[in-house]
C-alpha cells in the first residue's frame, strides 16, 4: 500500500495544515515509511478481539451539578491574539 | 404522479442542568459575552472534562419518557472539525453507543393515531455563538460552549408537515413535563433538523434527502417542510435529481437555499473520548428514575377526564403544556369547579396573554387569584361580564380580584328594592315591549334585561333582575 | 561535595538537623545553574529569583514549626508541558510561545502544597513528541555526560537538570518512554507510574490514553519521596484512580530475596548495543546473587507494540492538538486570507515538522476508510499486548529489560529518519500501551562512558515492588554516586 500526494493533500486539509510541494514529497516518503511499518498490524487476525479504549476498568466518574466561579472576561481573553467587545475575534466565517 | 414526503427529524434539546456538561460553569442564558467560561470550556491546553451526573439522569429520564431502551453501557466520543464556535476543535458527543435507543412516540393527526419511532438519543455539548458577522470579522462568545444537549433522532416515519409539527410539539411537551428542559424555543433550548425526501406514493425505497438545520420554531418547521417538499416535487417533475445536501432555511424570506460548502464531504474522524470513562447504568438506577418520573401528558389527560369530568377537548388543551396543567391543577385544588376554571383558562386568558405578549410561563396572575375571581362570579358577587373586566385589571395591576371589585364598585346589585324601582321605570318607559310580551313575544324580555343592565352599568344580578322584570310585567299586564 | 549534588533525602537529613537552611540549599542549586546551564541548556524558563525568595519564606516558617514535610524547601523543576499560572507554559512550541495559563496543573498544585520551590520549566521535544529533545522550537539540550550527545526525550530537559545537579528532582511526562529513555541516557532514575495514578489535569495533552506524569530523581529513595507527593485522586481528571495513598518509602528496603524477576528474549533482540546487553546480564547476576529467582518469560505480540503505539498516539494527538487554531490563545499567523487560511497558516507556522508529521499520521489513521485498518486495529492490538503482559506477570513479579536499545546517540544523528528515531522507543512503548508502571535506573556505562539504563516493569499498581527491586540493585551496585563529568571541560 502506498501513500499518494493526493492522500497527503486530503489529510492536510482535514488537519488544517498546508505544505509546499517539496514538503508533500517528504511527507509521502516519511509518513509512508511509518504507515508501511504499521502495516505489520494487518498480519494479525483481530476479528474476535475487543478494542481497549481504557487500560483500566474505571467507569461512571461524575461531577455534582454545582456551579463554581468562572474566569472573568479579562482572564478568558487574556491570551487571545485578537479580541473585541469582550469576544474573541476571527475573520468573517461565512464566505 | 402522486408524491409522498418522508420526514425524519433530529431534535436538539438543551438540558436544564445548573452547570455545563463537563465543567462547573453555570448554564444561565443571556449573560454578558465570555463571562461564563473556564479553562475547560475554553478548551485550554491540558484541561480535562468531568461528566455532570445530572446530564446522565436527565438523558435517562428523557429516554424513559420517550419509551426508549436505556443502554447498560455507553461511552463518549469525539467528533472532530474546525469551527470558531468549537474551542477544542472537537465536539464531545456519542457515536456508536448512545445512552438511549429504540423509543416510540404516538401522535394523533386528523383523528388518526400513528407511532413515530425514536432511533436514538445521545448526549453531547453545545457550541458557542458567533456574533456580528461582517466583513470586518466575527466575534466569538464561548458562554454556550459545553451546555448539555440531548439529540433525539427519529426514524423517517413522518409523512406531512402536520405530522412533523404534532410530533415536535408532543416531544417538547413530554420533555417539559419530565423537567429535563425548559424547552424555551426563543432561547434556542430546542432546535430541529429536518431530513426530507419525496417518493412516489406507495414506493418502498427512499428518495434522496436534504437536510435543513436549526429550525427553531414550530412555525419555521412547518413552513420549511412545506417549502422543501414543494421544491423537491418541482425538481423531480422537471426530471432533475435531488442533490443530497444541507440547506439553510431563511424564515423571514420563507425560502431555503443550498449551504454550498466548499469543503470536502465531512470526515468527522469519530473516535472514543480517552479523557472520559464509560457510563454504565444498572437496572436499579433505571427503576429509580422511572419511579420518579412525573405523570406524562397522556396519563394526565385521561385523569382530567376521569377525575374532573372534563370533556376530552378541554383535557387535551389543558395538558398540552406542563405549565398550563400545573396552573389548572393548582386552581382546581383551591376551587373545585373544574369546568369553569377550564373555560376561563381556554377562553378568557389566551387573548389577554396575547395582548401583553406573554405566555403561560410568565403569566402575571397566580392560580389562587383566578380561583378567587371565579368564586366571586359563582357566588354572584359580580357577574360574568364584570369578571372579565376584573381579570383584565388583574393582568394590568396584579391586584387581587376582591380589591379590584371594591375599588371599581363592581359588586352586583342584588338589592330587590333598588332593582324594583329601576325596573318599574324601565317598564313604564317602554310600553312597546309590554305590548309585545302581551302579544306573546318572549324576546322582548331580553330587551328589558338589556335596559336594566345598561341602567346598572352591568352590575345587576341577572337572575334577580329577570325575576323582578317578570313580576313587574305580570303586574302591568294584569 | 556541593549541596546541589546531594539527594533529597540527604538534604532532608541536613535540614532536619538544622545544619543547612533552605536558602543555602536553593542558593547552591542557583549557583550550579549559573555555572552549567549554558552548557546543558536544560531550562526554557528560569525562576531563580522567585525561588530564592520562596526559600527565605520557608526558612522563616521552618524556624517556628517543628514538623517538615519531605519536599518542603526542596528546589525542583517542571517539564514545560505542565501548566503554571503566571509562568509561561510553552510545550517548547512556537504555537504557545506566549501562553500564560490561568490555572495550575494538578501536580504543580500538589508541590506548592508540599512547599516545593520551583526553579523553572525544562526543555522538551515540542508537545512531547520526540526521543531526543531536538524537536524543541527553542533550544537543543545537551547530555551532561557528553555535550555532543542528546539527552533523550521528550523530557530531556528534566532528565538533564537532575543529572547536572541543576535541580534536586524534576517532573516529566511519559507517553511512550519520554521519562524512562532520557533517564537512561542521562544516568538518573526516572519512573512512569501506572496510568491514572498521577492526575493529568494541566498536563498539556499529547496522547490522552498514554500520557502519565512521573519523577526524575538522583536515586530510588528520592523517587519514592517524590512519587508520594504527586500521586492521589484528582476529581478534575476522570481517569485518575481513587485509591488510598501509599508511602513508598516504607517498603523500599525490604530486599528481593525470593522474588521472581522475569527476563524476556523479546527485549534482547536485534539492534541491542552489546555493552547494554552485557550490562543487563551483569544486573541479572546481581539480582541472582541477592536471592531473586530469574525466570524466562515470553511475549506473543510485543513486535506489534511500536506500530500500535504510533497509530494510537498520533490519532489522539491529531485531535488533542486541533485546539491550537490561533483564536483563543497562542500563536496566530500574521498574514492570512479568511478563516480557513488563518487556521492553515497559524498551524503550519506554529507547529514544528515532527508535530505536523504526527498530526498528519493521526488524522490519516482516523479518516474514513482507514479507521478500521489503523486506529481500530491498533486498539485491538492494545488488548493483545495488555493480555500478553498479564500472562507474563502471572509468572514473575517484575520484568527486567533494557530501557533503550542503545546509549545516548549524537545530536543530529537521527533527525532525518523519523522511523529510526521511533525505534529508540521500542522497549518503552509497550508499557504505555498496557498502562503498567515502569522505572529506569542506571546500571552501568558503555565503552564511551555513557550511562546505560535498566528498565523494571510490573503489573498495574506495582510501584511499591518496582521501587523495592530498583533500590536493592542501586544499593548493591552503588551507581548512584556516578556523576556526569560536567566539571571536566569538554
Ligand atoms: Zn467552563
């Protein structure tokens, strides 16, 4: 199985990353090598094996429905690259 | 060719918890932007979610009320996509193992009963709000991020806009009754996504469907369904294929348009949320929640018919919303005249609410006040006409009915002496009526009663007045 | 010997006897930092002034109170992926170059309560992705045993600070070996506790189901002391275990007589540096001599651990790192055209090459059409590996392995070949896959005088046993007195 440039471009868009043509070439190569290595997994028949989502059998961890103090508006926005009128600011969403 | 529409729905309902689903921020509506946030709901680096126990309880309650199976084992998953209202760039939701499955809701349209299947109910978090979208940019408010939601997914069982509306109203009603949500449409506590396709009547395969998102009123739901079904029929008649797409409903213009997405087909990359552990619900827990479930609309309606001897119509109207039913029950517990109370709630109150742009949720009078007013009418202290005036004044001033009656001097005149004098004069002034009665025209009595009411400004006790009129007329006619 | 070179428990004895003050202890480390930090570059951010001020406060307090807690007044450092309110937390990434968290990591809160003195934040591979600390966006950290070699990673700065005596202890995080491998490369003790034993709240997530915080210390007794302080249930972390607290120093010195120590061929295969093999064989002999029983054990699925690890960790990382979008905090690209471009430019400029590669790998493994073949398959293999370990621990108390196939490699040696770099984690990743605890302790030096690490593994929550077994060896061989030759100029 080999990774194509199209695969890389498709995945890059999903991950909101962009790469120059040279970088795409390098990724096809380096990601491809890791994926080929991971192909060894397909040797195993795991059809009857349950997936492990959590290594420990912890379940039903809940929090009481009791409000606690929030951050102030200033604290919430303190790290924001751009803010206005108490809000985070981004470029127009609908194009 | 005759077409039939096939409708399935996804209903998002905000749960009425005090805090958000994964953090302890309050869920209050209408606060200043970005004042109900913390590192968790802001999606800051390294923070972790902890599930609100009430969310599980409310979802279980909703599931039971909609006749679902409650899953013994369910889990949370991540739905990954980028959007400025989604701080973590994934929505924590449930994918393959939702908390409830396989429910059913019975609806009645045009006297026909029908079951609408509920495929599943899952829990998830709400997103934030985008404000003031302009060329300048968009502002993001995170307050709503993490408010708990249930998403109710139906089978494609509905066949008309009316069925969709009745179903949606019934679900709203049930959820409001069970107390899992206030279902305030105007605050976006309940939103509908509609999947609609058309097919030749009698066909078994489904046509290509479109999806309309975020309809937030029953009116919008009905209009969107009507518009979209017509649009699809026109397309099909032209021989065009329906494109599977998401469409945006514009309620002001009354049209839907394609949300032409430049994006690739969505690839949400769902996977199990490693930061949250599975939810395991035991039978005992389900039994406990079941035993705490309040009486649901169906049962309540039947009880109103049996216990209060109300007509089915009245019982239906009164139980159509939990708030109305609660108002009625409180009034009837203070004043045992169910039908009278029912009449006033169904006939007199709605126009007053409408005038003031209020609903039963924020009605300015208390059930006890209505009960008191109706007692005054029943006891003959005031007549029905005055009663309506008093009710109006109660809406305006919030004063008690007895106060208003006193202030405005609305007590009925039942004093026979005073009435006799008035009536003598009226009969004397209207010889024509006397003549008519003498000739056997009973209708003339009504005219005389009207004159008495006019003379007393409506305060005459009608029963007493009628008796005196008959006595005086008899005397004159010899 | 300078105070800075001593262990925590040695300093504790001196403080107990009032022979030194916390200020003197802190000053000694601050001086040491001034002397060697320019060579090792372990720190991204130093808080030495604040540390000295805090030391003065604690001295005053200690004058009045009788009882001192074991970490009170002991200077330490945190890996820069643990959130510290008021102190930048960068994850060694340009993406978080200016991030000032309005909250603390649970472990930082714990150490504040214990009276610890924070010296600063240590360098790491960006977002903890790497095995050499060369993926830091800010600096290269040098191995104090040979400044031309890497310290290992991703917690390289934390390992070096302890090895170079610029902190008495440090915390690191271990997703696939990021504590144990640098501990091995730098000749210090490093432990990855059982998943869930230490709260992850405020640890910037790499791979949520694998990440675990643990200590770097100069010896095993110190490791027990630090572990005592950082474990415990945290209601803010749903995966945090709710257990009674233990005192790991109680059982530390009980010896290994009669214990079964497992040795598996799978850990001594191809690619193992001969001196490492030799050193491990010597260690086995030492245990035998101390009365432990050495048993052969075998694995069925270990060969698949590294593949499963890279799929699971990258998939989780792709989702965990999606929040860095230039909107609420951190870096935002200066020029962009619209929202999607803002995302793409910000993320492409803010993340380094390795981080981007893992995000790509993880996104691919989760994307429609590949989920079953990669992600789901890896989660199933995870079950097989977990079962494999369970079966192995039916036959032995602990498993003895090399921590890494080789000693520290040269700076720049493996940067061009990610797969080769990934292979250096081959002995450590299965541990995270299974969620079990592991400790790396020094067991010798190779021909170039570089430290060799021995890894001890046990079943879930066997920290007590691991520390006991590790202490017995350390006590017998006396390697804890081996110091990095930093003084002799390089
Ligand atoms: Zn919050």
